[in-house]
């Protein structure tokens, strides 16, 4: 079996959905941890906070777009 290698994260070349995820990770102070050891290194609580904020922001964006 080939060993799975982590791709180097290019913050200047993110997919649209990933931008918000990295932005929130940065705001919460998790970005250094993610960049050095990957998303798997986050605890369930940390991941949940990021997911919750992504959902909240997407909901707010939809609300703005509809008004």
C-alpha cells in the first residue's frame, strides 16, 4: 500500500467552499495547527465550532441575498 501524503496547503489557491473554512480556522486561532498537522489534528470540539460558524455564516449570507 502506498503511503498517503498530505498535500501542501496553498492558501492562495483554495476552492470557494474552503476559503470560509480557513478564514474561520484563522479567526479561532486553529490555522497554524491545521497548516502544520492537517485538519485531522483538530479535536471534535474545534471542528464542530468551525462547522457551526460556517453554517451560521452561510445562513446569514442567504438571508442577505434574499432581502
